[in-house]
């Protein structure tokens, strides 16, 4: 337990980068509240805190404190500092909860009666929230503490734990509740066999039936395409309504596009035996939900930019912004031309890939040409992305060169050695080798250093004009400067081609790739309120640092122009709309009616959408989430989806049940 005051602040480096500072104090003299200073001094009652989580942002770790009507994000922490702060906050809150229980121990007998009533009836699957809801129905401060979402029996004094009724193990001991639920699932599957055997004309599999019955606080069903995920969603809704666990208006079903919504509406209504218009469950898209929350709260719909609902609208806007910046911003023009022509693909070392085949596929200009063919603007094929960078730079600057022209020179023993210098400049008869060596002179390839030294010696013996560049220079960003300096020293003219000529030579697929990538980055930059300094800092951690810094500066200028375009039109895009809806939920201006939230195709989730689910879940006590999806199928990944929200579901949403649905066809109902 915390016996003295503890003060937390962002790290020193974070204070330099972050525009806002914060201070949090956990004081023994005010054990019922957290003292927090953001823009002004404030206090957050411990009982109002509903969740404390730690997440990793672009540069720093963040501890997020959710409480009634607010969410406070404390960023600028190292991983260790964030973990420590989260643990101290949970311990501090539980210290206060322990004080409340100790002051009202006589009510524990009533709590025991409530818990036994729901377990003895064996009428429903019991999640942590279900037990807490039963406890919360008992008056008094002890039940308030015991039903608190952050209550942890391991964080209260052992002497107080002895007073807890034995039935309370349903909440404190996962094994006890698990045994109850396993038994319940077996009996429930038998009891509802007829129900699940004819659901919309189909019989659900055993896996699907279990997924329908299980109802933890957070639930994730991982299922492959075509394995009956939609049927499971429909079955879940039908089952909880049949059991009377929820009212129709308490159920929210979210899908990612209108066609999926229409299908789910039709199937749910058919299963319930009602017309679609009479369906009281809300089945909708994230965008429609966000729009509805804003309209209901503010009395008017949000003003969306006219391009956001068009399938190609965003791509066209980004293309127009790029063309405008090319005409008006010299810095952007230089960055964009270099990205397209000289830096079209990140130079990632082979060891960063899972296999050599993956690396070959990555670097290959065309999948059908094999891993050794990498195209250039000079219409020759080279052997590495670093050589591509050199060849493209030479082409852009109109330098005549030959690639791997074979020459020979005499070895010390009198024998002839045939070599193919990487580049030859006929104007001055200069040879240029690009050696795959690191800053310390080592190479990832066997016998490479010996071969390199032999080449150097041969050029020297033959008194040939020769210079070299290295992989180390490519990685530290000095490669092209060194190349230019060597050519200028030899009076080789450098005449940059016109912008029109360069753009004409760029393959459309390269431009399309960059535009899609920029669309994703704009969303993340705006949603996370990233600065240019933060982007450049992140670029330092990537393999191809020079290219990453070019891209960071270019995408920052595009994002600024994109934001200005929205501001000037007094409009917002979809992610901004969802972000506005999240804030209305988090501040309590919108009161969620939903106690059960079902999410289809969860692998396509993005940060703003995940935040909306979290906000709805945490605002209304005992709300549950049931998500289905596949961990590889992500058609919305281009729109900023973050697959780690799916693959790390428990870390993002809390303790959960996870099930898997194999790719088995639905069986027609008998008869």
C-alpha cells in the first residue's frame, strides 16, 4: 500500500517534445482522490476511475485514466515508468476501496446472499460484470467498492480479505467462475439444442453455439472467411434476446460497410420473425454511429467534406494537394521528386525478413522476374536497392554510365582477373564500386571483404581512376553526397532533368503506392496529434533512415495542407467525425444506451473506431463487447486499421474469452 505521497511527471526528453506538461500526485493524506495537474490543478475521485491502461504511442508510452466524464492521457513516459504508474494507480484506488469495505463490513452478508442467488439459479453465463452488477444492487459503501471495475482482492490487506464471503470467490478467483461457466455451457447447449439447430434455416456448429452462449466482459471469436461469422453474430443476438438478458434497444451491432449492415439487419430480423423496420437492435456502420451521436447530442449533423463518402474521393484530394504543393512549395517539390525517383523503396536489410524468399520478393521490381532484377529509371536492372538509388540519381542528373562493364587486369601472379565494376563513367574513364560493407569494414556476405580488397589492389596496380561508396554511407545518408562530390571533382557535368521528364518516367504504381501510404499516415498523424519533430524522431528508428526522414517531411507538409483544406471548408473527415463522437461519449454529453456491443470484421479496426468502442463500453457500467474477425483478412488496412488492436485484443480491451471457428460450412436445419 502507498504510505506516502508519490509524484509523477513526463520524462525530461518528453517535456522538450510535448507541448503540454502534467503532474500526478498520489497522496496518503487524500486517499479518496487522485491529484492531477494538466492545464490546471484538478482532482479525480477514486470511485470515478473506471479504467487505467498503458499503451505505446509513436515515441512514448502513455497511461490513460478513464473516469466519469473524462479521459486523461498521461504521455511522455518510458515503458518502465508507465508500468510503474499504472500499478501504483491501481494500488492507490484499491487502498481506498479497502477503506470503504472495512467501514461497512456488516453489509458483506447481504452481498453473499446476492452472489449465491445468481449462482444457485444457474440461469446465465456469469462474467465478472454480472457478479459485480449483483453486488452493486446491495446498498452501502462495501458493495460500491466490491462492484468497482478496478477492485482487485490481491491489492487489499490480507486481514480484510478474510472478511470476504466464500461466495465472493466467483469474483476474486477466476478458476471458481470458470468451473461454474464450463458446467453452464454444457447444460445450456443441451437445453438450447433445438434453438441452435434451426437458426435462420441453418444448424450452428458446436463452436458457434459455444460462442453464442459465452458472454464474458470482452469476447473475441477468430474465424476464417466463409466460416459462418455472420451466422454466429445473428445467433448471439437471437440467444441473448431469447434468454431475456438484454432489451433489444441495449444491443448495438457494428459493421464496416453498408452492405454488411444490410445483410445483418435482414438476417437478424428474419430470425426474430419481424420486419426490418421493426428491428429495435441498432445495426449500423461506425460512420453512421458517429454521425448519429453527434446529431443527437448537438442537434445537427456533422459537416462532412464532400469527398469523404466517394470511394476515390480521398485519393483525388491527396493527388490535388500534391500537385498544388509541387507548384507552390520548393521544399516539397524536391522531397517528392526524390522520393519518387531516387528513393522509391525503403532499403531494408535481408536479416530483417523472415526468409530469403521474402527478401527477394520485396526487392524484386517484378514478381515474375526473380529476386535479382531491380529496375531503374535508366532502363537497366541492378542487383540491390542501393545500386538502384545510385543509378536513378545518375539518370536524374543526366550522367552517362555503364553498369557492370567487364574489364580485366593482371594479378600479382601474372594471371588475368576479369571483374565487372558496378559503374563506369566513360567521359573520364572512371570506375565506381559500391561495396556492401558496414562502417566497421565488415560485410554480411562470406569472403566479401577479401574480394573487395582484391579489387582495390587491382585498380591501383592498373593505375585506373577509381572511387568507392559503401552500404554504410547509404545507411547514414551520405551516399549521394559522396557520389556527387566524386563526380564534381572529375568535372563530370550534372544536369538535372526537368520535373516533367522525371514524372513521365515514374511508373504509376509507384505514385499510387505512395498516395495510399500517405492516406494512412494522414489519419494517424491527425488522430494522434503528431508533430514533425515526433515524426523525424520516429524515422531515426527505421532501417532506411534517409528515406524515412524525406517521407516524414513530405507527409507532414501534405497533412498540413489536408488539415487546412478541411478547416477552410469548415468540414471534417470520417476519422475526425468519429473522434468528435468519442469526445462526446467520454465527456458524458452523449449517454450510451448500449449494454452489449457486437463488432463484425474486427481485424479491420482502426484507432478511432477502437476508441469509440472503448468509450461506449466504459461509459455505461457492465457493458460487454463481442467481436469477430480474422487475423489476416484486412480489406480496410489501407484506411488506417491497426491489426495489433485485433491480435492484442485482451491488452486493448481487458480480460476476455477468445474462441476460434474453423472453416466448416453451415449445415442446413433438419426437416
